């Protein structure tokens, strides 16, 4: 179940991903349906998150980061923001 009371730090981390999500998803040629299937969400939920009409829970954030990284979406040279964020959230697990 999503965690709806999210700390300011987690909200910032989620926001960093949400702002870039459509570009990142397309970079690795994943449809909204593909990404949704990978993280247990519907295509509509992914669309709502990308349009900022639905919040992303912490559990979904972690699942998306994991699946997108496994899909090769992040590069250490061009996606430094992701690796900086990952070092912050991985300490809280």
C-alpha cells in the first residue's frame, strides 16, 4: 500500500523522477503500459503520474527506480541527479 504521508525529502526525490519520467521512459522504449506492468500499476496510473494528476507513492518510486535502472535508463555521466538521489534514498532502506 502506498505511503501517503511522505517526508519532504522523499517528496523531493519523487518529484525529481516525476519531472523526468516521460523522457526517461521513452529513452528505454517503454510504453506506459510496459512500465506499469513492471511496477504493478495500470497504464492509466502511469499516465496520471506523468501528468501530475495523481501522486506517486514511495513504494512506486522505489519500484520505478529499480526497474528503470535495470532497463538501462540511467547513465552516470548524464544522469548524475539520479545517482545523487539514489545515494540519499538507499540510506533510508
